[in-house]
């Protein structure tokens, strides 16, 4: 595995595969997320408002999502679209999956 070059996550080897993006690095815009996961923008905004997935913000209030957030969004969208679970139900499912079922 190539050596990392500081906290930016880039490796010292240039060329194909010459960098690494950390799972928590916010790099994906809302538009890219919508295209990659086939999620409508209104769903991303609703999930942000409901604190299901809270992406980082750019200066002009644009959302930036990390790979870890994309994985979570993919799971959430599966529940919403395929299993017809609403946002409140998704929040309960995520709590249970994260081991926070008991209050």
C-alpha cells in the first residue's frame, strides 16, 4: 500500500490509483449523490432536515457528502423506496441497527 502524504489522504505515488479519499471526507455534491444513487433531491433535503444524514456544508450552503454518508443514504433509500418506510420509520430502524434501541 502506498505511503500517505499528510492529512489530505493523498499517496506519494502519482498516476492511476495514486490517491486515497477517506470514508469521512466530504467530496460528493448533492447532484452527484442524486445521480449515483438515483435519489431525488427533495429526499436528500428531507433527510438532512430530519437529521438522518447531515452532510457537511460549503460556503454557499451546498451540501457535501462523504463515502460513509453515501453508504448510509443507499441503505435509507432502499428502506424508503423498496420497503415503503417513511422517514420516521427509517430513523427507528437506524437506531435499532446502531444498537440504540433502548432509551
